[in-house]
């Protein structure tokens, strides 16, 4: 999303120039005695040597032109890109006082407060200020919607994201944000509509297919969910979350073999998928498919990673009981009962009958 807020963040068409060419272009602009530096020159130098080097060049220019509002705005942008919030805010304030484009300068301040300092209320306030100067400023709607999403103001977020989309109908940024806001607000049909528009504009958006899958799963349409998760995986097979969500949808459809395969695929990526819960769910899926040996190994990993959770012992106990290890099953069910006393009676009833060989 950040790359599309062009009025604030674009690095310029010449960003790929080599260092020597970038520096030479900037020097030529000085030597030609231009009244204003071209952002393409500054952007090229920033890409080649970093925002601070470009800011230093602007600072040198400001010694001869201390009241050049555009130069102060350029300086603010460069400090923002470097992550220096206070310097960016100070430079933006100077640009504002000198009369540079108020809507753009206030929006830069909004980004510095929100993205660099985490003050989303101030981000929302300053984006609104930018819109007071220009109600058609598309990027300001998107930045305000982003702040509202962080503040969990989902209705306002969706409205501002829709305003951005109406001004930029061929872009997907507003629709992506609207989809998140609507999904969280519980408007699943609205979220679905936005998702379908995203994939029509951008058919290779694996994230949109994934979110559509989540929306369909939340509506109980698990077949559609699997279809969309599968498309997301086809477009980007390196996201564990896609496999995990498809596994859950397949489980709801009773496709336990597919469920197990998806959990295994997700766990192949380890972090962030390799937590005890996912090992436990894989063990349960393998149990349902009759693959007891692998299920036991996976359940053991769940117990190792999270030995304080009763569910892990319960799954392993069920697998042990069915694979012919009644003593091991009894130990697991007793451990589960000790960890979850409220379910102790039900858990102990799952233990295989008969005397333990340990006691004999």
C-alpha cells in the first residue's frame, strides 16, 4: 500500500541510476543555477547513497535559499524516508509556514505521526486537515482510512477507503483496506464484494484470494473457501498461513487426508507455522486418516513444544490407545486430566481399560 501513496512516497523515475550519474545530475542542477531542484535528481541520489546523503545535499542548497518552501518539503520527505520523525515534522512545519502545498505537507506530517510514532489519532487528524485544503486529495483518504483501521474505527475506515477507490477506480489499495475493515466489522458480503473487485483488477493478487477464502470460511462456504485458498497457494506457495487456512476448510468438509497434507506443507516452513497447535491439529488429522505412526511422532512434537496444554496429551493418548500402547495412553490421559481438572472425569474415561503393566 505504501508504494502507492505517490504524492508522499514516490522515489522518482530515475531511482535506478548509478551513484555517479545521480550525483552528477544533482551537481549539474546546481551549476545550471536552477531556482528549484528536481525531485528526480534528489530521488536518484537518495536511491544511490541513502536519504541522509540526499538530505545533506538539500541542506547545502538551503544555505543559499533558506526560505525555499519546496526545499524544506523535500528535506521533510527525505527525513521521513530515513525514519527520523522529529526532523521530518520540523521540516514539514517549516514548509507549511512558508506556504508550500498545505494538503501535501499536512499529509506528510500525518504519516510521520502515524507510521513513525504510532500516534494514529494524530495521523487521522492531520489527514483530515489535508482534506480540508483539498477534498479531492485521494491519498489523504487512504492515509486516514489506514489510521482508522489501526484505531478499530471500521465503519469510518471502510468509508474513507471507498472514497479513495472512487477517485482511483483502477487501483486496489482502497479496496484491500476496505476488505479488511468490512471483514473485521462482520460485513462479510461487503468484504466479499471488495475481494471480487480486487481480483478482477489484479488477478494475480494471492492475498485477495486468501482473504476471500477467509470470508467464505466465516460464512460456512467451505468449498468456496478451499477453491480460493488453492488459488492463493498456486499464485504464492510460500505462505504457511494459506495452507493452514485451507487445512481448516478441508477439515470442515471432512477431507482429512487433504487437511493433513496442508498441515504438513505449512509445517515444512517452520516459523511461523511450527507451533504446538498446528502440530496437534496435524496429529489429529493423521489420526482420522489412520496414519498412526506419523500421528504419534507429530503429537509428541506438540507435547514437547507445549507441555502445559491438556489437548496435546489428549491427542497423543488417543493415538497411543489405538496403536496398541495402553500404558502410554493412560499416562497421557492422566497428564491431561491433571492439567484440566474441569474435564478430568471425561478424559480419564478415554483411558484404555485394564491393569497397567507398570503396576504389575
